[in-house]
């Protein structure tokens, strides 16, 4: 995606957010009953058996593929759920959104754009070819990468400030806790399993140091990145995190401001551009929603000014995105008028 398209994308979301921000609840907008819509999607997709658990991280292959939970949290803090919203899965790449947001919160929107970039790579999430591609533009001020693919995410984690690994970690987990509205913890079996098998991410970390994206201690960055990917979350946690972005950076359940409102559109723009990797365009075409998937089986999506939604269901498609989560979120959002690119016709 070139710079002009990106700018247009940001403008569209900022405008959509402004148009809808004054609406306080879905019901007030005269849409279908959210609970019925959520229940209908659960019933429709409950028996869908497409896709396969990720297995390149051995612990993920052991997660129950039948796990299926849906949660929707509105910007005025109402919660609608169906299925299993208690069982935790590892957050995986969805954490990339919140670590990026934390760096943006601390250091501003420019810091991420200049160091990592905010462009789709057009490659898989852990592509090393993409790293080789961007190194040619290091120092030109326009890296063609983003913080939602592994090289950009490991670099973003390295940008979180702190004089010890523990200090950096407590900021990372603290930001996730604030967005979820509760104390989260690391799923130790997933952390160990990924740490034992993440040689590819270690190679990416070393390359990012060599090419100047990571300034020092790539091993610490890879370890903290692996830890953040192993945070345990359920569908309700994820929906609350998405709703925090939908509600201009304030968690609508706890009312705590997590991210400055002015910084939210930049975060959503990167999600829209690269949140579902190679399939981000298809997803945006169908739903208009900034979203982010994780190989643990979660997907979050954000309807600015309206709601955050999340589905947990481990079986993934070839692009690494949960099959049931994509279908359920698209159905629910479209039934509730969630597409931020669709203006209402004049009455
Ligand atoms: O680094 C990895 O490969 C995983 N911790 C995260 C990958 C991921 O979730 C990609 N998402 N769809």
C-alpha cells in the first residue's frame, strides 16, 4: 500500500469515528438486537469444522479445536456473549497491536512510522524475504514494513523503554491489563513451547539488529515478544481490548484511559492495512473493520465509536486466520451496521 492510499485510509477511519462517536449504544441506533445477532452467529458456525490449529508452536496443536466463544463490547460498556468466553488461549499476534499502541502512546505516531514503517509487506507474517526487502530503504525514512508482522513486532517490543527486562515487561503486561480491564498472565506451557522452537524469530531479531531497526539486545526483544504472545486471554478479554480502541482509547468497562484518543486512528490504520496479513484486503472489502488475528485462534475487530468484537476458535485457514472467527465477526458486524466505511444514506 503506498503512502497516498494509507493516508486516505486513515482519513476514512477518522471521519467514520467522528461521525459515530456521539452514539452511545447500539440499541439507540435502531440496529438489530445485538444478543440475538451474536446468538445467531454462534448457532450458524458452531458446527463448522474448516481449518486446522497452528502446529509450528507445539503447544498450540494441543488446544481443543472445538473451543468457540464470541464476545461483543459496546463503547458504552455493554457486553454480549455466546459460547465459551472463559477458556483462555494465547493472545499471539493480537498482542502486537497493544505493544505498538504502547510505543505510540509513549513516543508518538512518528516513532513507529519512521523506525518500522506502516506499510503492508505483501509477505507472510514471519517472512525473512520481507526483512531483506526493507533493508534497502533503512535510513531513507520510509521503511516498507509494519509492527504487525514478526520483524516489525519484535522491533516494536525493543522500543518499549526500561532499564531491565522486568521493567519493560511490567509495562507491556500493564498496558494489556489496562486494555482488557483485568490482570492477565502468561500461559507458561505456550511460552516454553514457543521459546524452545522460535529459532526463526531469533534469526529475524538478529537481522533486525544488523539492519538498525533494533538498537541493542535483540535476544531480550525476542524473549519479551515471545512472552507477550503467550499472554492468556478469553473472548471477553479480547473484545474489551478491541472496545478500548473503538471507544477512543478508553476502556468502556473500567473507564480507564489507556491510549490518547488522537493516537487511536493510527493504530487502527495499521490494523486495517496488515491485521489479517495477506488477507487484509479481502477482509477489509467484506467488513471495513480494522482487525487483528493471532495463531492462538483469536481475532479482534473494531467498529470505531460502536463496538469491539472478538471470537476465539483455534482452527486457522492457510493465511493463519481463524476460520470461524472471520465468518462470525463478519456476519455480526454487518448485521449491526458496523462497517465504518459505509455511510448511512440520507433519510
Ligand atoms: O511469532 C510467532 O510466530 C507467534 N508468536 C505469533 C504469530 C501470529 O500470531 C501470527 N498471526 N496470525
